[in-house]
């Protein structure tokens, strides 16, 4: 039977994982089959994707990328590797969305922001003290390079407005709106939906404070427009932006991007 073993196609006889591990001398390795960490009692099936991951050692250069995707659902990595996603704004939402999509293996990320990292960002944004004073585009690209060096990260250091939005994001399959100001969100949304037909937009509204996380959800607003958040909890005096809800909303956005790249559209 034919299987994929550590990213390479192999012909194997009928066997269990335990037998295969013993034959290859990998008895102490972490074993992942079709995205699931499992044990030696499993009977190997035709078409299985099997990974043996050695604890505490660096894999060969040719194996690293496939091992990084070993816990993905089978078939996902090949599809998202072809994806091109733009992120408008690299603050609490955008910085986390970018890292999640990088870990997911999205092949091309376009990161756009004009700002620098400052101390008040650290309570919710995906930056560290060592990034203070750096451009957000630069700091985020540096981090992603340490997370997944196998994807392409393009950065544009500019303030997005109604005049330049189309030119910046043309060619993206999906765009994430990750701004703070409601008026900026509204303007950007209108421009993208009008001027980039065929492009999906995933926006956010309502993630401030520390109300129930269960209120945050993803909703299909238009054929190409999806909105994440509770749609009521805006930042205001007495209600700040806290890491848990901001990251939950960012997770909703990243997951919707993944679903769109996999052509799993909401009804």
C-alpha cells in the first residue's frame, strides 16, 4: 500500500504503526497520523499521512516544512500554501491574525500598517518589549520568519485610505480588516467591496472589555463580506481593549480566512 511518510511517498506492506516504528528504528518518536497524534496500535491504511517526529532534535531541512504541517487536517496545507491574504492594520487583531495564518501555512501574506510598536500595544498585540520603536511591519515580519520561513511575507509601510486601498490589496483572495476606528473600518469596507469584486473581506466589530467570550461570533453579512465580533462592545472610556477577547475575535477572523481558502463558505 502507498502512504506518505514524513512528506515522502512510500510503498509499505500491511502493518501497524508499532511494527513500522520498530522497522525504522523510530520507537521513541512522536507519531502523527492524518493530523492526529496516535499510538502504535493503529493499523496503517492506504493513503495515510504518517509523521515520526524525534523529540529534541532538528529535522532535516527538507522535512521541517512538512513536519510543521503534520498536525493539520490532511489536504489543508496544500490548499492554503497557494493562498494570498492581505491584512489591513497590524494591531491587536491584525498582528494575531498574521501569526495564526503563518502557522497555518498560508503561502503569501501581505501586511500593511504605518505605525510603530509602543508600550500600550503590549497588553494585547503580538509584539514584545524588544520590538518597541520598530515599525509594526518590520517587527511582525521578523517574528513570522522565526515561525514559518517557508511562506512569503510582503510588507507595505503606509497609511491605508480610500485612495490607495484598491491598489494595495489587488490580487489578494481574502482581505482582513483589522482597524481600530469605526469610520476607518466603514470606509475601507465600502471601498474593498465596491472596487475589488471577487475578493472576500473579513472584518471585525465588537471585542472590547471582558464580557462573555461566547458573544463573539462570525456572521455572513454579504456574499463576500463576513463580520466577526459581538457587534456591540466598542472601545470607550471605562471599557478598554483586553487581550483575551481581542485574540478570540482575531481567531474568528483567521478561521474564516482559512474556511474561505478551503472554499467552505458560510450559508
